[in-house]
C-alpha cells in the first residue's frame, strides 16, 4: 500500500456509506523542488505562488496503482465529493449518490480523488487567499486562472498521491471541461474519460448568463472592486448571481413540476411589491438559494471561476481552432453523456465532441439520457447514468487488468 | 368622420411610411362623469385616481367605424407603435415593420390605436407619476396593477376614440396577455384577436426570471425602497434586470450566429477581471443594452409591470381555474402564433390556448413559425407572420363588411 493510500486511512468496508472523510491540503511547493515555493506560470503568463490544493480521497489505491479516479467538480463545487466530515454532518458530499461503497464509483474498488479547483474558495488557493506580497487577501490582485491551470495543479496532486496513470477522470459541467482538458494535456496519464453534460467551449448564451451574474456582483457597492474581505461582502449581488445560475441548472419542465404557480404560505396574491414575503413558491425558493449560497461562497471566486469557464476553448487552445486536431492528442476511451432537458450544454454540443473524437478513431460511447430535470441531472440519482458509469468503469478496469487493449 | 378620427388629423396616404405621429394623453376623469376624477377600483381593491393614458393613433377611423385595431405593447414597450415623432427622429416605433401604409396592419385601411399600459413610465399613470395625496411621485405607494386593470383602462380609451367594436386587438408577449384578457372581458367589443408568442399564465420559469430581475433592482441601494426620484436611481440594478430579460428574448441559435465567441475589439483574452472593456462581443452587447435601457425606463415601473405579468392567470380569474371555461365568454375569431425558438412562451403554451378555444367551438387559426431568433421574433420582419396577419385582418374585415358570420 502506498503512502498516500495509508494517509487516507479509512476502512469503509464495514458499512455501505462512504463513511467519514477528511479535507486535506497539499501545497505544491512541497513536492516540486525545481520550482521553489511551488510557483506556477499560469496561462496568462502571471506567476502564482504558493499554491495549495484542498482535496479529499475515498477508497484506497491498490497495489497495482490502477484504480484511481479523479473527480472534477463544477462551478461552485468543492473537494467534498462524497461522505461526511463527522457523524453529526447532515449533508454528505455533492456526488454522494455516485461515489461510495457499491455505488457506480465504488469506493470498495476504486480510489477516488477530488480537489477544490485553483481559484476556488473551499481551501484551494484563490482570490480570498493571502497574497504573500501584501499579507492580505488577493482580491482582484489574484491572477486570472484557466481550466488548463486548474488541471495542471490537479496533475501535481495526482502525482503526489502516487498515481502514475489514472483509471479515469470524471466530471460534469465545468468538471467535464477539466476532464476534456486532461485528455489532451496528459493523454499518457489516463485510461478513460467521463465528461458529462459539458462542452469544449461556452456558447454566447453560456457566456451571457455568466456575464450577467458577474455584473450582478460587481453592481453591488459592497463588492468594492473585490476588496471586501474586512467588511460585509456583496451578498445581495452574489445572491442574484446565484439565482441566475440556479435557473440555468433547472428546466422549464422541472420547475413546472416542482413549483408551478403555487403560492408560498398564502391563499391569494399579496398585491404588495414591498412585501418581504414572496407570492410564489419559486420566488421563495430562489431567494433561499441565493441566501444559502452567500454563506458558503466567495464572490471573487465566483468571478474568477466563471471567467475560466468562459475562456475555455479546447479546439482553439490545443488544435488551432480545430476540435478534431485538438483531440488528436487524446488516447483515453470516452463515455460522454448529455441530458435531454439540459439547455446549458445541450446535446448538440456534446455531439460535436463525439464527432471530433470519432474522427480521431477513439473509443467513444455516447448516450443522451431522457431527463426532465435540466443540467442538474448529472448530479442526481439516475439509474441510466449510474448503469452507464458503472459498466464503463468496470470494462475499463478489466481491460487495464488484462494488459489493456492497444487503445488503453 | 368621428371626432377622434379628426383628432388624429393625419394624412399618410401620400407616402409609404407611417409618417409623423403624435403622443396624446387621455385623462379618464374627463370621460366618465359617474366616476369623479376618473377613479378606478383596481383588481387589488385599491382606488387609483387620476388615471392618464398616453396613446398614439395611425390611420383614420372610417365612417362605418369598423376598422379600428388596438395594439397592445409588451413589457417595456410604449404607445409609440410605428412612425416617427418628427422628421429628425432616427428611430421609428417598436412595430414599424408591422404597422404602416401597405404593411400587414395597413394604416391606409385600418385605424391603429396603441396606448402605454397603466403602471408604465412612458406617459401613462404609473409609479413615477405624481401621487395627488403627497404631491410627490408614487414610488411604492403606487397600487399593484394587473393585466385586467390595464385592459379596463384601454377600454375607456377605445370608447373615447368613438370605437364601439374593435376590428381586432393584437399584441405579442405581455401584449398578447392583454389581447387574451380583452377576449373574455369585453367579448362584445371585438371581432378578432391576434395574441402572438404569449401565454395565459406565466410558468415557474417565467416567474423565476422576472423575480431575479426584480431582485437585481431591489438589491441596488439606489433603489431605496422605490424612493429614488430626487436622486440617482438604481441604474446598475436596472441594467442587470434588463440583461436578464434580454437574454430570455433571444435564443441559443440567434446568439451563436450573432456573437458566437467573437472578441470585442481585442485579439486575445484580457486575463483581467478588473478590465472595463469586456472580452466577448456578447458581453459588450449586454452591457450596452443594459445601459441604454436605464436611460429610458423607470425601475419601479419594471417592478410593477413584471408583477402584473406574473399575476396574470386567465383560467384562474375568469374560469375558476379552467381555461376552457374562461374562454366560454369569448366570441372573437383568433389568430395565434408561436415561434419555434421562443423558450419564454414555447409553442406548447400557445397550443394550450388553441385547445381551450377549440373546445369552445371558436374560430381559431394557429401557426408555429420556424424562426431562430427566439421570443423577439414577433417584433421582427417575418414574411410568414406578415402574410398571416395581413390575410387574417383582411378576411375578418371582409366578413364584417358582408354583415358578418354568426361568430363575428
């Protein structure tokens, strides 16, 4: 058993929940003596140091070192992919339905790694981290990071954990972008890729929603050009930003079924615009989601991470504008999934990826899953998705065990 | 020629543009001696007085009085439906492609009436009007108005103009809601109805977008609970609200074709979040739209009018929850239109109306028009739409002339 696996030190074989997990921290300087302080030259050309990644692991890396799966989180996710931090923890990690003993990403079988992205606010270095040059939080002094930068930092974590080749990288939405970036940046370091409900580049509509959310934050005077860490932050602007995002994660159908035109604790319209209590359930829900988000997320991180997603353009960066050329570097086998009601990354965007991969002769499985719950579908319990993921990981692992097909 | 037609006093037969139009004002008190001061008891139970409507007319009411068309505007429209105010006017009215000599709503043949809605800010009584009780703008003291209240005020204007029965009422989006309300509230006062790209009730998704836009305004400290008329208003919040609305009026396709991922006056990403200049064209476009809107629209009016649209529920108010029952009052012949890429009022919503009308044995034409430009399609030049409207108005008018079918 390698050191990192012992580090993980969990025995979750006794029950069928992922059990307790621990958030850990890796400061890159500690693992790369050639780059003092762990400095990284970002895609923008800026230098960033130190860089810390918050991460969590579940399951154990086996003797062969062939069972590691990197899970990449979406826009506002974190390293807490599954399990609980303690027994009193009411809320498990964000993909607890997918990751755990006996689940599609079976922690009895696989070693799961998940880290908070660079630029985040859940333990990894980001705009709310201390700027060593000033001793204060970076704010807007933090350099703009890209999906490529995030992935380069993840690679160092994976290496630190003793993994030379991932069984798979998996993620939905912006997590899927990271997975796609992995396939062309480190093709020799992974057997398989599972990009779900994602795209190789944001459409104008995607950028538009992100930009409006950013404008909502920056319109809040408490944002103060990003310098709010000693004062109350831009909570109203950030709440509006979250509400915008939240609607794009759902679907017309899902919202009709969930809320319709139901009133919130009322029998009739208030006819009162100044009323603190909203008329409709959907209004109440959105306000609640906005409020809750403000408690856990940093507004500047939201600006930086949405920008990274908007900048992402795999074909442009890795293929001179050609997605086919970009994927000529890839070697993994692929499972791609889209969802019928996802209007953020609709099926046609995922099909473009499938086409470009197939033109490179890669091993590609693709499924459009019927789901009414919109983009969020990848996060929810879905038997079809679970079966696909379970089977795909299983066949990949077996192929690797058998010495692998040429493609792997 | 009736008094109002002489009032209109235009001769636009000489050229093929709608020519110059004039904004006029009608204060309801002047026409209804039974309601001193023109007070109206609103749906909420509140009394509102005085009530002024800003309106414009094009063409002339004929001797028979059978050629009047009421055009109802959408959320942020106004009475300026077509033509120009003066020769130097660069921008004609909002439906100039539809209304004018030789156009589908032919001003050589029809008498077009369009008024700013109650609650608006383009000349009709609304939250920025003077509250007679205080001598100051109403702000949030303005009572909540409904689509029904708007239509009741319009009816008085129509009567004032000497029209006893409209040839048709027409409008898209919230204008279509008013048209639908007309058909069940004053069925004896209209021969035909043209509700375009509209609904009988907002879905949870529609309400969600409106609510987020309202929250964006109310999050702006300059909103000041609606009391900003002596100070700079909530321009940043209102701009964000407009950007949200604007995106919902377009479509994924239209935005891809128009903007794609084009950069704005740049060859490469700025990698700078504090940059005043946006990276992408679509960002620049949205910011511009937000800014322009703030110059012409009142934030409180935006709150009131979006609320009126959200409250609208024709089946609930006029049919005890049954749309079929609500339309049992209607007598008009109908032309309904939806657009394939309209995700604000998708075709299924318009089909619900068609079904309910047909169950009442009404004369209904419906067409889903292939268009990639989203909800905005009803405002744009579209040969299919124009042919439908022209033909429908023509046959309606001819039927009326011939003494009318029983249905008319």
